[in-house]
C-alpha cells in the first residue's frame, strides 16, 4: 500500500481536540436523528428556544474546533432570534456533520498497523486505505 505523508505545512489537531471531536460527533449525530424525526412529522414547525439553545451548545464548540478548516466559513449556528424550523435545523446540522466528516478524513486514517488520529503530539505517517 502506498504511504502518504501528512503535509508538513498542515496544522494537525491536538490530542485533546480529537477527544472533544469524538464526544461532539456522538452528540451531533444523536441530535440529527432526533431533529429528523420531528422534521418528518412537522417540517415547517418552529423549534422552541430551548431546543435552539441546546443545539447551539453542541454546534458552537464544533465550529470552534473546525475554525481553521476550509469548511468553517459554511458553518452557521441556529439563529435564536428568528427561531428556525425543524427542516432548517436539519440542513444546518447536516452541514456540520459534513464538515466533521471532512475533518476526520483529513486527520484520521491507517498508519500501517491501525486506524488512528494524526495529531501534533503523534503525527506519524498515513497510508491510503
């Protein structure tokens, strides 16, 4: 298998960022599932302020974590003033999920013996998988 080295100019995430990523990934996936169920029943119904605030508590740290990634400019929090609909929230959460998938594909992969994160503390070499 051909090896690809993570570029020297690439700023790798820190170990703490990858731990945070793993936690947030579970939370956003769970939120997406719940919002999708609500959206199926009443897609144009508005979320309440509590749901918007709760979702933004997940989205905001993700946005901060991905701040230096090319996808960052496409990530917007839910607007607490103009409360979005369930279908709008699904769109926003899906954009965050896609940005997270891009982040993971950039810094997580096979190193020749195991799948792992490539971090500042442990940059290693990445194989194509």
